[in-house]
């Protein structure tokens, strides 16, 4: 029995029909159909929104302004439908979005728990799968007739889908979590939460396999390793039992060839396993752990584009924007053809991050303004169409403050952009979309929360205008809102990581965004068309329990990494905004340039190229 329990009995989470209905059917219902459906779903709605509107009473409330654009009943219903769909989807796939949304009152029983049922199933077909804390597969449970089952032809699948009938049969699907090569051992996790540390995972595994069980997966071996000064990394998956030509050592943190004289016991790791451990750490937001592993891998393969790119991203995850940019800049000299690295280089050149490459220090106001103006001329050729150049303006718009100064909305009739400028931005963007054969508006740039957008750095007419806008108006406004002690004098420490024009369309296009937090420290949106051109929309912030929406040319700015928010549904018309994800760059020295310069970059690159030649990589 013990063997069967350990090897053949699995816990499967099976989604119930109601969860599938909320995720797939509810968002597509008409307004009248939603009215009828919500009569039966009221407990779910109440629970889903139970924490919305809970915020510090000491902050500025400004109810008068917030209430000036109250949502209509159909906007409210669409908001509720999208929220139920998001939670149901996360519950059914075992994701973290539901936990993110339901982060309070954990002791209260959630009606959403009824959307899934846990089954202990006996499945001998899976008995050969080993446990791993960094698995390459997962087992997903299914219980309905119209799921895609092995052996069904297209006609059978269509008939089952048309029936939309359910039964109590349980099906187990083995799904790959990453690319699996022929000959690779298939592994799964037998514990539910892989985000736990080594000690917590070990306790859970002993409950399944007994007190004598010791997990020897690559992740546990790596985390058990006390002294990482000497490691053996093998690139060939077929063997790690001998020291061959495909093996690199790390001795005291430095890469060594395989002929080193010190042949004491080494801890052996396969390259791809370490890479997978680092990727899992990135998924769990353990960025420091990921950075350590990537640094180890880089010392062995200094010109691996994927590792160099991920290493830089691990510093961005810790909000070390300028450090990440320097790493991407260094990586570009080694791997200029790597898609991810090349994209970061294009964005850096477009938004002039790192303050004009090596020219980072400005001794006075004149140097700052002169160098920034030159950067705009370099970033995009041409003029600003018929809107003219943006000049510095001391009269910044007033704004309302919310949530202890973590969210701001410019006051009505005090816009940052004129109506003429807003129209020009829309015209530039639509023209660019039309001139992109077979592409048009992009829908796949943001994996977790996709938007229908075009990046500013790919719109040549808009880019110089945006950079001028950032220098003359946006940075000073952000400094006034968040404080110069946070964003630097006149907001100079605000660095743009990504900027894009978003299009919300009530008819057939994207009409809302699910709840999320941004990849930024500070985010802002600029309204590009009049409120009368659409119905609904705005940035819905859960702590406020309302949607904040600036008028034409106005700005909503907030802590994107702190505030849970989403794009409120629009139910009529088309809405355009500029959205941007920003980071606060680390402080520079005022007495001398930072160590990073074009000269130091070349030296670092030369050193890595020598390492490549040494190991013939």
C-alpha cells in the first residue's frame, strides 16, 4: 500500500462546470442575460468585491471628483463579469491571480472554492514519473466530455463540444511546462506550493514518501549546497559521472578549465537544470536567487544571450533599473542579434536612458537641458507635425491625491496636453498601424496582461514629441506629485521602461484589462480623446473601489507596483491613452561619473570575449 500511495495516487484539482461557465460564457453574455445570471451569482459578486474600497481614511478622499463620473449599470455589470471570469480562470488552472485578488480575510470561506474539487486518483500510468521541485511537466485534471482527450478525432471533439455536457469521469492530462527534448526524464511536483523554501518542501515530501525520503532533484541539491565555491557544470545531459571536455568548474567563483589539478569532490549540475532553477525563481519573484544563479552561468558561458538577458531582467525585478540597463548594454556588445537584448537596446536609445550613454553627469541646469534637447534630436528625426515643439511650462496642472499620495489625477480643465496635441498623437499612431503590413496594432507584447497597443519607440513621428513631453511636462509633474526626494530634481530620475499607445474598442476589440500590478515603480496614463467619445473606461483601483479617469489631455499617475488595478470596461465607443511604465533610477554621484562608461563597457566586453576564447564556447 505504501508503494501505491507514494507512486500511483495523485491529487487532482478538477474544475466544476460553474467555473468553466464564469470563465468562458459569462463575459460574452448580453446585458439582459447578465442581469439574469447575476441573480444566481450574487454570493460570488459580493465576495469578489468585498475588499474593494478599503483604504486609509486619513488620505485625501476627494469624493466629489471621483463621483463626477459614476459608472453606469452596464459598466458595473461588465466590471463584475470580468472580475468573476478572472478569479474563476485562476482557480481552475491553479494560478495565483485569485490569491492576489483575495488577499484579505483568508479565514472567511470563499464561494469560489466550490468551483474546484480535489480528487485523490489512482493512476498507474503516471507511476513512472519522478518528483522534482523544478518539474518539467504537470498533471491537470479534467472532468467534462468536451475536453480534448487523446484518441478523439476532430468530429468527435466537435460533437462533444457542441453537447457541452458534463459527467463524473476524471481525466488526467500530462502537460509540459517547458521544452522537453527526446530522452529527457519527465518529472512532476507532488507538492502544491513550489514557492516554499527547502525546509517547508522537505516536510511536505516526507508526508508523502516517508520520513526517510530525501529529494535529490537539481533544485534541492543546489539549495543544500553550503559551499558553492567549487561546482561542476556539465553541458551534455547524457553524463555527469566523469570529467569530460564538456565540463566547466567554478573554483572560488572563477571559471576553470577541466584540467585543474585540484580534483576533490565536486557537486555536479547540468547546465539546463540550473537554468530551469533560475527561471522558476524568476516566476516566484525570487530575483536575488535568480541573479546569483545567472551570475554563475555567465562565468561559464559569457556569451549566452538568453542568460545575459535574463540576468539583466533579474535586476529589473528588484527595481534596479539603471543596473539592469547597464547589463543589457554590456550584453548587446556580445549578442547584438539576440531579440530580447536588441529590444532593450532600441528602447534605451529611444527614451535615452542612462542619460545619453556615458554622458550621465550634469553639473548644472544648463547642461541638463542642453544634453536632453540634443537627445531628442538624436532619438527621432523630424518635427512634431502641426502641433509645434513642446516648450517648458512652469504652470503645471493641478491634481487630486489619493491613497496617501500613491495615486494622482489631474484636475478637470487643467490638462497636460492640448486637444490638438492629443488628436495628433492618435493620428500618428493610427497612420503607423495602417502602414504596418500584416501587423497593425499589436496584441501580444505583454504576456500576462495583453493590451491592444503600439509602442511609442516604434512610431517615428511620435517618439521625439513624447521625449519632449517627458522632459518638459511629465517629469516635473511627477516630481510635484511624488516629491523630488523620491523622483529626483524635476523628476530627472524617472526612467521610461516602456511606453505605448493603447486602444480600447467596445466593438470587437479589447474593452478592458483584468486586475494586475505593473512591471514598474511608477505608471501613468494620458487620456487622448474626450470622455464623450466613449462610455466607461478608466483605471479601476481596488483600494478605492472606483475607477479614476482623467479628462482629455489629463494624466492618471500611480504606484504601478503597489496598487492592484485594471482597465475598467468600455461599453460604447473607442478610447485611446498613452500608458507608460517607469522606474526611479538609482542615484548617481554628483562629484564624478559612475563607473559605467563606454570605456568600462568595452573593457568588460573584452574580458568576457577572452573567457569565451579560453573555453572555446
